[in-house]
C-alpha cells in the first residue's frame, strides 16, 4: 500500500510538472545515451590496422574512442543511480544496472582482436589480471542487460495507478507503450541468447574482427534506449509532450 501511495504521489507530481525534468528528462537521457553510444563509436573511431569497426563494443576501449565508451557508460551509471523509480526494489534494479555499466567500463575485455595500443595503461596487461577483468566484464554486462530487461518487461509495463494518468491513456497509446516495452525486452533477450550461442559455437571459428557481437550489443542497446525514451514519453506520449510542458512551466 505504501508503494502504491508513493507511485500515485509521484505520478501526480509528474502530471503537475513538479517532477517533469527529474523523471521524464532522466529517462530520456538514459535512453538516448544507449541509442547513440554505438553510433558514436562507429562514427568517431579512427581506423587502425585497416579496421575501424571493432568485434564488440567493449573492444572500443582500446581505440581512440575508448574515452567516449568509458564516459558514456559512467554517465549512464550516474543517471541510473539517481533514478529512484517508484519503490525500493525498482531502485535496487536501477542500482544493479548502474553497477553493471561501471563494471563494463572499468574491467576491460580480452584484447585478442585489437589492432591498436590500449589507452589505459593500468588495464593494458595480459595474464591472470586480464582474465579476471574479462570475467568481471562479462558478468557486469549480463547484470546490466538483465536489469534493463526487467525494467522494460515488468516495471515499464505496470498500469498507471493514478486515475488521472490512467484516464489520459487511450487504449491505442496504452497498447503502443505496452508492446513497445515487450518488444524491446524481447529483442534484448534475443541478443543475449544469440551472443551466448556465438561464444559457445562459433567464436573460435570466426575470423578475427568478426562484428557479430558488436551488432548484437548495438541492437540490444538500441532496444533498451527505445524502451526508456518510450517511458520518458518521447514516444507514445499520453498527453502534451513533457518538453512542451516544461516550457509552459518556465513561462509561468
């Protein structure tokens, strides 16, 4: 009951624009960060050894855009830590996603297929430490995506408890939001499963530089981003767009 009252209170504040920036904007920042990360890495990475595209997003850690990768992951982690949601358990999932993002950022993966010298000399090692870092990296990535799947499939699909919000949600918008979140969650699950199959079956047979993992990770990030900007009402907004509401509030 306490969680229900808290959610109604928060959603009432959203409708009254009291939390319009702290909720809607935060969700959109998180979503757009996920969408633009793979694009930024592809566009701004300088070719080294004849290869600009890396086998995975994690491998960009060792390119000239390594700072971009680490910075965006840290920004996403910061946004996720500050995302309170509507209850304690939801906040725990946000914290888990943030911890996963930081784990990916600061525990680099194996550099077997890299063509440039690592930027971060503290992590530019081989042997047991790199193996340990790689294991932490994979575990962190799994925690990150599983947490985001939980948000998309469960928390983002909870029906609005505030009667005022529910009244403004037409059946078409409710269905669009619901299936967008389910589709995004399903895509992320599919990408994780495909990555697992690739590692178990094809990785050793694949030629160096094969971008399969990169595209699976990119699609998963795009799905995650679309889910969050839908929750932020950039897509399938229930009423006047939150940015327009914010502008109207500033004019008062």
